[in-house]
C-alpha cells in the first residue's frame, strides 16, 4: 500500500511517497522514506510522530494513503503566551 | 415471406443485444460535464463560491443552480473557460464572492507564536498543514492553494499570506509595460 511521509520546516518540506507492505508501522515507513538520512536532526525518541494531525506511536499500523508526519516541538510556551495576554487584559489575540 | 420475417427478427434481436451490451460496457458513471467543469476550476477548495469545494461548485454549475462567475481564485480566465465549455456568455466576476488576487500567495506560519492548537489544520481544505496538538504546525508550500481559510482560524494571528518567491521552476517573463495592441489589417499597414 502507498503512504506518504512528511517532515516540514518553514522553508523546506519533505514529502515522500513510499510503498510499504500491509501491516507496516509508522517506523517502517519513516525508515523507508530516507527522511532520517536527509534530516539528521530528527530523533525518533524525542520528535513525536502521527498521521494527518493526530499523534500516533511509532509501532502503530498504517492504513493505505495515510500521511505519516514527523513533528517538531513548539518554540513558544502556550501557557506563557496566554499569561502575558491575560496580563494585557485581552481575552483573545483577535481584536 | 416467412424468410423476410425471420431475417428481420434475427436482425432486431442482434441489434437489441448490441445495444444492451453497449449500455453496460460504456456506462457513464456520474455526469461527464461535472468532470469537465471540475477540471477548469482551480482546485483551491477555498469555498469562496459558497459551495464546500470545487467539485460541489462544479455540480451546482452543471445543474444550473450556480452561476459561472463565482470563482475569485480562477478569475476572468476561469469564467471565460467555463463560458466556452458551456456555450454561454462570459460575465464579470461576482463581487460578492471576493476579489481575485493577482499574485499567487502561500500561507506562512510564524513559528515563534504557534501554540499548536490544530485549528488551522482543521480549516485547511487540502491537508497542506503538518502538525498535531502541542506540536509545531508548518505549511507544505507545494500543497498550499493560497485559499486564506487558515488565516482567520488562527487564535494567535500568526499565519500570514506571503507571495510565492520566484524560483527557476515558477519564474515567468514579466508582462510588457505597454498594453498589448493586437495587429489588425489597418495597424499592420501603418507599421
């Protein structure tokens, strides 16, 4: 079955289609796609992975046409952003 | 007499079988005109026409529910192409649907403010954003259709639309400054 592997940076996005056997896991697809060789900064122990916006384990089985995504951590701390916004007296960033 | 009846009946039976076979073999799935209209639409899935995507809009045009001038991303070119296909008069774009943008745009997420809320991912009609709850969200520029639907969805206003930077793949010759004057018989003689 065909699945895609995605790793996105602001200026450059890796999107690779791979053919994996039925019952393959997220890890199989990631290893097969070659993304780890191209982006050595990816550490599968710390970078979370998922399928189409939902977090999954590396050992979860894939469905045909899934997009395996390797995520990067946030830069800001959402709680800190919220605290600062509350200090300013705004309920939302929207005006 | 008997022979003639026999021959005609056999012929009728044969043609009946032929027609029956053809109707099964060449059965048309769906409405082919919808496919043709859908191909002319820009596939931004932006919903500015008032339908939840290009295909539903194509179906609405085919059934006569919608006008052909409700696609701002396609602009005048798409209206003209649809008018040619359907054999109707082209009309100016419906201002209600929105303004067409001249420069192709792509959504950019400014990472220092992204809080990983996934609202933009849910808003994106073409799955062009990679991200998960509390993880960095990033736009896949090649998949982004520039529909702007993620911009109002972001609670921290960190998505902006940026013009696509020119690369060797997408660069085109700039248009000349002077308006294009078609050469007619009269102007050709003057030159």
